[in-house]
């Protein structure tokens, strides 16, 4: 006979497997997030001090290969920790057999350190937006020397726009729920912009965009902020870390964070891309990247915002045609409403396209964000080279800067 454990007993069992010392005093479920079940567990240690951890039951319906997910997370977090030992990052605890996960008949579990912090779902505070951009830019910079191809593609073809089009066309031809007629204008419009929507993939195939380690869920609430200073501490929710393009991460952050309306807003007059928020996020993102992106990658960032919005709208439309099987819906035509909101956002971006490019060009020139040797050499001649850029130039030329005491 199987004994049904209470939540407290199950969490206690999981924590013991991860060799957590002390006694479990209390726990609370954290409701933020729609995929995994998350708990904060509070322990009383033998020395009388209290310490908290995060325990998660991973959704194995969404993540079919959770062991691969944890392998990616482990490689990425260890790489960041090795480069910046003093930087606070998520630390996943190990079981006795040195695994960062526990798989039993009740699910797939993991445990990591709890970091006291603030999180935000939305905000119009430009400092918070900028700091979030800097956090995701630092994520790019810290992993710029990591071989992205060594990571598992845990969600195959996640940002493969040509493949997304193939699926959409197949679903439209089959029209299993008889919904194509209602969505015909949106479907026809998507077909008309197919070449533009596949631009990032095409640039990569031409060898112009390198493969990077990407977070792939760059929402504002996936950044932890220090309660005292308000500065970003680190990014979280690393389940979708995979190979991708820097423009994917930047673009999805803009799609979600710079929009003036909710993702499912029915009144399309409320939908636009706020250029003030765009500028604040771009400024922070580039500051965090610290010259780790190529010129072509920087040039592609605004394009990433538009393409990620294309793609998200396409995913909503595909799900609508399939019968709302992937995204949760709360009303009739919910996914079609979401699709229309995304396409209106693209329309507004196109109206402001020159402004977006001007912001990128102006800030890039102002701060000298370019990793090219010629750019750094020009700054050296103008006597405007920063120390960090001098280090980059020396490295590019095969030298290193050494501090030596005067004699």
C-alpha cells in the first residue's frame, strides 16, 4: 500500500535527498510562473540560524527531457561562477550521487539557493527597465566565450521561424477546428511578410550572425533586484537556456516590456511600442554586453524585436487554428486576440522603425559599443579609449596589459 505524503513531508524528503541540514520549519508556494510548481522552504539550522531554499517540481509535460534541461543549467551557471566567483548566481544543490536533480515516482525535483530580492511583473520605472536590460546583457557577456553548440536544444526549433511557418501552413490547410475563415486576414498578412520574418535565420545561414547562449524567456520578472540598491542581482528561470541569437533575447524583452498594452488587449488602439522604454532597455542591455556582440549583432537587435513579435503572434495564431491546445485561454477567441495584439505591435514598430534605428546608432556611437579593432583603434587616436576597451584592443592584437611598479 502506497502512503500518501503531505506536502510538508514530501518537501522534507526532497530536501533530505539534497543533503540540506537542519529541520524544515515552514514552506510557502510561490505562485509566480505558469509552468513549474515552486516552493520556498525555511529551515532552522543546528546553530539556531534560519536559512531558506527554493524547491521546484519541474513540469515534465512541457520539458520532455528535464535531465537535458538541468545539464544546460549546470553548465551555464558553473561557467558564470568560474568567471565571476563573487557574483551572486543561482546555485543548484547536489544529491549524494552528485546530480542536480531528483527523479522519483512523484516527479522531477531540484533545489537551489533562495536570494532575498524584489521582482516586478510590469513597471514604467526607467531605472528598473535599464537594470533589467543590463542583467540580460551581462548574461550574454559572461557566456560570450561559451560554446553554445554544446548545449541541448531542449525545445527543438523554438525560434526556428521557417519551421514555424511550415507548421502554420500545414494547420491552415488542415483547418481542424474550422477557424481559418475567422483568422484569414491575419494568416494572409503573415504569409506576405514571410521573408522579413525569417531574416535572422537567413543571416545566420549566411554566416553573419553567430550562435550564442540565449535565455529565451527575458521577461522582467525573470530578474532579481536588490532590495536596498535596486540594482539587478541575476537572471533566473533558466529552463529555456539554449543556443540562439542575441537578437532573440533582446527582441522578446522589447516585445513584452516596451509594449503599452497587455499581451491580450482587445482594444488595439492601446497597443504601441514605447520608445522611451525601448531606449532604456537598449542602453542597459548594451552596457551589460560590454562589447561582446559583433557589429552585425547590434545592428540586428531592433530587427529582433520585430521578428520576435512576428513569431509570437504566429504561435498564438497556430494554437488558435489547432484548437487552443498549448496556451491557456480564458475566453472565446483568446489566442486570436493575442495574435492581433502582436501584429498591431509590429505595425507600430514599423512606423517607428527609423526612430529605433536612430536610438541604436546614437547610443552605439556615444558609448563606443563595438568590438571591432578598427573602432577601438579610432578611439585610441581620439584619446577617448576606456580601460576596458584598451584591454579588448590588446587582446585582439595578441597582447596583455601588465601592471608593473615604477622603479
